[in-house]
C-alpha cells in the first residue's frame, strides 16, 4: 500500500515538473524564435504602417525579429481567421482594428473566427477620431444645418465610404441613427476613391480619418463640420465634436491594437504588453504616430480585451439593426 502511494506521489511530482517546465518554456524563454504580426489589409495602408512601426521597435525590445505578414481580403477577416488558428504561444500576433474585431464578424456570414472568444487582447496601440466633412458647394456650414437640411430633403444627401463595414461607413450609419436622418451611402473600394468623388462633388459628404482629410480642409477643398471623438482633436482644436453639437456621448474612434490567440500564457501576453508600452514612450515612435494623426493609448491587456468586447456589442448591434450584409 505504501509502495503504491509512493508511486502515485512520484508520478504526480513528475507531472508537476513537466507542467512547470512547459510553462517556463512558453513564458520565461519567450521569445526564442521570430515573432510575426499578421495584418489583414494591403501593404502601404494605415494598418500596415502601424504594424511596421511596432515591428521595427518591438523586435529590439524582444531580442528577436518581428515580421509583418500581410494576408489581405474580406475586410481583414482572412488574416484574422488565419491568426486565430495558430498555436497559442505568442509567436503569432494580429493587428486588430474596429473592422476586423467588431464589424466583420457580423457583416460576413462565415468569417472563420470569433473576435472575442478566439483572441486575447494585448494592448491597444493608437487611435484617432474621424472628421465629418462636406464638399464646399454643399449649402451647410455646421452640423445643425446639415441635420436640418437632411430632414427637409430625406434621402437626397449622399455620403461616400471606403466600403461596407469600413469605419467611414459605420461612423455615418451611427450618426444617421443618432440624428434620425435619411442619408444615402455610396460605397467605394477604399477611402482614396471615396475621397476623389467627394472632392469632385459627385457626393456631398464623408466621415473618415482626420489625418487623411485635414490636408484637404486646410486647402479649402473640403468644409469641416465636426469630429467624432468625445474631446476635440489636438490636430484641429477649432472643430467642434459631434457630442458637443447636440449628440452627447457620441463617439467613434478608429483604433489599432495587438491581439493574440486565446489561451496564450498570461506571462507572454504581459511581456508583449510591457515591451509595447515601453516602445510607445520613445520620442521617435511618438513622433511617427503623431505625424500620422494618431493618439497613443496606454492600457493593460485586460483593459484592451474588455474594450474589444464592448466594441462588439456597439457595432455588432448596429450591423444587426440595419441588416447590413457584405457585398
């Protein structure tokens, strides 16, 4: 009897040593090979640019190469589905955005991943508000005038978007719902094409990244009405927010953050969070993001994970309510 008990204790001890050793191999020795950041959009766009800034500096912090792996398509969901199926070891990260982790799962019938259950948040890196603009030929000069005109002319105002489910699209849909106005969406393949027709007067208005629209505003080619953040943007402090223009609590921000596969060891997640926050304090990194119009968002892994869940409730509910479907 004592011999059997001893054997059981020995076996349990060996199991404990094995588990502890595996945990140390996963966290204490991390990383011992290159890490990749998967991006769900084409090279050269803002998501790709953010990923490359992070990769360049995170590699120095981790002591390993950090590679950007572009897998574009289906509003970023192809890359996200690929990342979700990788081992939960912290060697595959994904640069999540509002579209991939709060809109696409509800817009596409089978995206191949659950944005909340299949991923764990690491850190929300940067965000920026959107800017609502109109063509200067359009006869409104404030948000109040826009709403009044829209109510007097239901369905006659066209707004351009970078595609169904994009931030420019969803932000306008949220505003349309908040203001109770009938606006018509015109979808393009990307923000650049949407902006061209806005500048040409083929559509009347748009809401998109403040960094992308501000140069045209400064040149007098577009008229600004409001920004979508809760606070005025440091880039354009004279432009009021939608929230202060009669819609308290209205907020839309374009955000970018690192996530990884669910059940990745917490020590690995915290290591990447810590090193990313450290690199975001570097003056050259802050300058790069500021020039792009982004604000840095220091936060913990748990805070970002909770934020993603909240964004799913907000945008998933809107997609369902409007009955939106991917083209």
